[in-house]
C-alpha cells in the first residue's frame, strides 16, 4: 500500500482528485487519497508512519474542509460486520 503523510498531503492538496474515507472494525475512520495523474490510492499516515485515524466522522470532515479547501469527490465506505 502506498502512503502519504499529512504534511505531504497539505503540500499537494491542490492536486487531490479523490478522497475515500473508510470505517475500520474499531469504528474509526481512515483516509485514502488519489492524486491527479495517478491511479493508485495512498493511505494518509502520521509522521510516525501509523495510519491517521479519526474517531469522529464530523471532525474528519471539518478537518478536510479547513485544511484542504475545495473538496474533490469523497467516497465513504462503512465497515460491514
């Protein structure tokens, strides 16, 4: 799996083509990004190289809006037990 840090993502925000938010079994949310001119997704990770997870979907959406500005297509995948 390809990864991207939040720092890199902020720098490349204008090139984000698609965001996919995925709910985990632990009821947290991970973000996968597709950059323009690339066909593969990248998992957003922290500086410590662990997946960036959000406990609240509301806070994640607020973070996306305030950090990245204009929103691309966003897809939500809910965990199915």
